[in-house]
C-alpha cells in the first residue's frame, strides 16, 4: 500500500473496523488490536513506534497502512490556572481549537465538532467566518487523545464538554460515533453522565439525541430570555423560537432523566439587566435545570463587554429569588485566548497583519 497521507485511511475514523480488517489481512491475532487501543487510550502513545509490545514488523506495517494522527499542533498555550489550549491544523489546512481545563478533582476537555460555526451568534469568535465543514469522527477523537497526552502520568480525564467550535447537533452522527470511544471501557472509559453536549437548540436533533441509547448531558445555549432579544444574539432563533427549544429540552429530560443546563453568556447592557433576569426566572422556574451564567470574555473587534461585578451579583440574586439554580462560570485561560474561537481568530489576524507588512 502506498505510504501517502492522501491514501492512507485515518485509523481513528473507524478504529474497530480498521484494526479488525488489518489483523485479518495480516494474519495477526485479535489481541493485537486490543493492544493498539490500550496504547492509544490508556498509555497515551505518541506514535506507532511507542507501542513496544507489538513486534517491530507489525508496527511498521501499521504505520504503512494507517494514519494515526491527521492534525498538527499549530500553537499550544498554557495559563497560570492550568488551562491549556491547542490550535490544531487539519490535513486540509482548516484549523480548530480544543482545551484542557484543570479544577480540583476534575480534568475536563472541551472539544470542537466543526471548522468554524454556522449558527452566527453575534458575540462568538467561532462563527465570525461561518462554517467550513464538519469534522470526521476521527478528528473529534484525535482532539481527545491529543489533550489527554498533555496530562501528567498521575492525571486522568474525568469530563468532556462538547462546547468548542461548531454546533454539535449539526454533526450528530460523527459526534456520537466519536463519543462511543470516549465512554467505552476499551476507550477513555468516561461515563455518559460526565459528557455534556452543548447546542443553540435544534429541536429535531435534540429529539433524535433523546432516542439514542446513551443519554449524555444536554446544555442549551440560551443567552436571552425572550425571542426578540435572542433573534438578535442568536440569529437561527428566528426559525425556531425559545418555546420550541424548551419543549424539546423538556422531552429530553423526560426520556433521559438528565438535569438540563441552560447557558447564558452575560453581555454588559445587552442581556444583563434586572428585567432580563426576571424574565429568565419566569421562563425556567419549576424546571429541573441549572443556569450556567458566563460573564463575557471579550473578543477583539466585537463591541461586547463584560458586565460589572455589581450587575453580575444582581442578576444572580434575582434568579435565585425565583427559585432557579444558578452557577457562575469562572473565566479560565482568558490570557491565552481560551474562549471558543479566540485563538484561531488571533492566529488568522496575525497572518493578515504579517501579510500587510510583508
């Protein structure tokens, strides 16, 4: 088989099938495939040569037939709080971001599902250039493994949030295939209860996710308590509406039993007023849900600002008085462009500036 990146299949796109086909063709025992998976998911191998309990001839044959990695690390940034971010350049030149977050007792990774995003949220860096394409299942799994390799030997991944670049439910088939390897015992062995999928709210896809045999946690990126404001902030809402999204979320909860999360990016003087908090409280009161309030992380070139501490606390107080569970997300990695799409955008801007001065 020609040893060319353009002709060799990506192992992670169909891991079980590729390894089974290779073992059958090569006449290798089935346990060799299990060894490869253990090296990838448990021992964090960097390449085929690291898989030292495979005979050298088998390692060479695997390297000849299958690509292990398709992305290269274009930039790796670290923050003082332990957050690390990778900007990955894909085989076709597209770029995506993924993040490792360290908290007490937790090691969480945030992964992307698309190059860019087509949802058009006006405050988000990811969607400024629109969506280029969906990621393959292998490209999604590769992010998980690349981030896991940043951990110290004694550290273990505990949680996954699908909150990076792209709308996950617009690439649901490939995402679900990738998450199988996240949760399986011969994969990363992360419980489906510790995997969260974030969406702007696509009701047909939410219903389809509810019918899936594995019930992951669902987070709805709401960002506004009424359709008039949400239509401005999340343009796709014009074709959906908050009522339809909440109805789909309620159906998901009824089937899965998983508590819902509603994400709300707090924008100074846009959606952070007392009237917004009261409307949001009325909207979500009585639901088994958590509101995850995210003070805005400013993006260069966009006009939005972070609310003051006083506005944030007033917003929290009104929601809590309405009986709504509230959590304010601590901004991590702000000095390394850790918010979704920021690092990719800063790199693109840097390339433009360099070209301008060449």
